[in-house]
């Protein structure tokens, strides 16, 4: 490595962003409520598509289907899971026919 390469390497290391402290938690306080709920909704859908439904703690046979904001409060909808195939009973109407 020649002198100019070492100088360039030193100058690049000075402009690197600082590393976050270990154990520091991300701060979502400035993120709007609607964005947080939309993110949760997307994660629930992704988990369900991978075959991992999110179950309710109080009602073990129900899985979370959706999250919604109604009059400034956050609600989730849970439906009972079918024990045979792991898909929600409250599915498409075509499945019921």
C-alpha cells in the first residue's frame, strides 16, 4: 500500500458514521401511529404467508388477522384457527362453499 492509498483510507475512516452503542434500542417515538400499525400489519401478513400465524396469548386457538386504528385506538382482529390445516376458519367465502 503506497502513501496516497494510506491517506485515502485514513480520510475515509474519519467520515464513517458512528456505530450505535450495543444494547441501544431504536427510537420510534417520532414515527406516526398509522405507519407503525401498517408495519405491524405487513409483518403479520408476511409471517402468515410463511406459515407462522401470530396467536393471541389469552385465547390460544385464535390468531391475529389484522390491526386497525379506530378513533385513535389500536385494535386487533383475531379469528379461530382450524386445527387440521392451520389456516383460519374465517377465510375466503370460496373456501366455505
